[in-house]
């Protein structure tokens, strides 16, 4: 069998693995690439997926970086079944629609800009109609029940403990040469999370393990410390009369933050009467789905819900769906807690809240989830002094908090502990869903702990797997390499322009004063852009 990596190879987004066996061709996940224009261009490059030639798709969970390209494939001719758990099916119903809405809005915005420049408009990645017609192909599966989407491919979904309905997959693929057993970890949850069960242990004695490595280079702090840090962040901004902003994935992260606020409230650690806003129509709908599927939640938590100890109904909590309500939040002065999507600040209403609050001394922005490279969220976590929002530079005066203890992903030791349960001397590991540093760190530990040297494949590479054999890597034929940037030339041109600018000074001084003011303003704007760039070095 062969596995081609369509994404999440030395990156965290765009999860999709296309598997070709003796008698089938199918995909595991079909996620969107996120984090800057270079990565996002890959979303439009879907011809290599050859959608109409895919027999079926297995989806591990509803997050957009695992599911967001499904409508694109349907648009390109995919008509097979898409398997997922019942809860994932319910979540996809709202998430793909939301994603299509974002795609349509962004294309409309870009088209208007292009048309003003005399260029042709662009098509959205997919439309609402594509998203809606995707839903007809969804088929529910249950945890721990093996099924055969096609003969020779046996699949078992097991609870990954990452978000509602999330799974890791066990595959037994029978070909004339023998049976190859593969485990795909999907996104692995953090044990002891408030809402989710701990990740299950694989039952299959795998030949190959495709292992996520998001936090391969670090451990999370414990939950109690993180709870204290969260209280500190809220106290910091509320005592200064400012707002606390939580950029959060609408699914799971928002609900976990609500649960955390609920605990703080019960412990008397939440400022009295502070308004809390969940400002995301998607999060509101997702919260409803959480309530409807207690069977997927941590037992203690669903028991709590049953007894009326409701974390989704904290005093002062308001769910905002309409645009006017969203705008009113920032028109109301004084402290408040805003939970809004997207979690990495690359889309959605959170960007408006950042625009209104980032420049305010005393405000706080609290990150509780992973921030992919190239996203605005990552820039803030890395200490950016300015952020470009809606084509405008906004100064960062708000305090940025990063709290890892609520992560939806297993930390380094937790990943290793999970691997320990299934490791054996002949197991081969392929690291996926992680950035280079995280993968290298995890790779070293896997070697020292289990004497396994993992394979770290790149985007579009194809791996050949055969029971009992090492992974064979076939480089991508098209030779996808990162762009080569001629920095020396670019710096030289910049220096030459600076020289010309200096030489022009005597003439500038001779201009009439309205022209001088105009030139001064242009130079000031250039300097602002320059500082923005320098702050990222
Ligand atoms: Zn996920
Ligand atoms: Zn993921």
C-alpha cells in the first residue's frame, strides 16, 4: 500500500493522507491548509487529490484542518461515502457551512479589490451549495466497531479524546502480499481534560503508526497552575477596566474555556458581575451539539450537566449570534470576557475584537490553543509589536498570555506515554501533524526511549508500506521545495532606495508646503510598515 501526504507534513494544518491499496483508493481526513498565503495556496491546488477517483473518505474529527476541503473535493467530483462518528457528523453539518460562508465572503472581498485594480474577480474555494451537498455523503460509524468500507480494508474508530466525536483509526489492509496494520493517531487529546475522555489505547498490533506531533517538543503545565494563570489574566484586565479576549476554536476550546470559567466562578475567583460573551454563531451552535451528545463526553462532566451544574450557563454569560450584538460588545466600555473564533485569529469575528482591544493598555489576549506558523495568533504569541488587521497596522499594547494547560492536544510526555502502550520492536513510526522543531525533538525521544527512528515525510511525498518492512519514501515527482528567496538582492535594492531617498532630500525641501506634508505622511506610513517588519525579525 502507498500513502501520499497531501498536508500536515512538517506542518500542523491540511491533514490528508491518500491511501492506495491493491483494490482501493481512499483518503484519511481532508483538511484545509491554514497560516499565511504560501500555505493557503495549497487549498486551491487539489488536482493531485483526483477527487472523482477516491472511493471513500475516513474523517477523524470535525476540525477544519481535518475536514475543511471536503466540499472542495465534492465540487471536484467526489461522490463516495464519508465515514465519521455521529458527533462528528453533527459538527460537520455546522462547520462546513460556516467555512463555506468564510470562503464566499473572502472571495467577494478579494474580487472587489481586484476589480478596482482592473483585474478579474476570483472564485471562492467552494460555496455554501458545495458544503451542503457534502453532507449527503456523511455516514456515521461507532467507536470500537470494525467495518469494511470496501473488501480488504477493515477500519476501527477509537476515541482520541481530542474533541467531541474525535477518533484515531486502526486499519488492517489485506492485499495479495499480506495484511498491513496501520494506526493513524488523528489529533490525540490531553488526558484529564475537563470535557473529553482520555484517549483510548489502540488494540491493533500495528506495523506502522502515523503519529501526531503538535506538542512533540514540550509538556503542558498542570491544570491547576493553568487555572490560576487564567484567573490572573482576567484579573489583570478587569482591574484595569479593560477586556480579556480569548481567541478560541468554536468547537471544544470554547466549551472547555466556559467550563474553566465555571470552575473559577464557583471558587469565587471570577470578578463579580463581569459580563462574558461567546461571540461566534458557530460556537453557539456547537455548544448545543455538545449538550445533545453527552455520550461522547467525560462521564464526570456529563453527570454534572445532568445534575443541573451547567457550565454553559454561568451568571453573566451571553451568547451572541448577530452582527449588531457583536459590535455592541466593544461599544460597551469596561471589563468583560470575550470568547470568539477563529482560534488562530486568521478569520472570523475575533479579528474585530483584536482591532478594538489590541492597542489598549490593560487589555489581555489569552491563547489556550496551538497557534500555527504564519497565523496572526502565532505572531502575537511570538511577541509582535504590531499586527496587520483589515489592511491597518494595529499596535500591540494589550498583554498576551499563553496558557498551554488547556490544550486539546497531548503534550510531549503524554504522546510518549500513549506510544508506550503500543510500541514493540518492529513498530515503524511516521511523524505527522507537527512543525519541524517539534518533530525533531519527538524523534530523538522515540529513538532513545523505544529505539525507533521515525520517518518525517514532507508535503506530497509518497510512502510505501509493506508488513514487516521499513517505510520507503518516494520524493514528490514535481519536486515541491520551499521557495528560494534572494534575500541578498532584496536587501541591496532596499539600500539603493534608501540612498535615492537621501539624495532627494534637498529637492523635497524646495517643494511647496502642501506637497511636503503629503510626502511626509507617505514616509511616516512607510516607517510604520518598516517598524512592523522589523518587529518580526
Ligand atoms: Zn483537531
Ligand atoms: Zn489537527
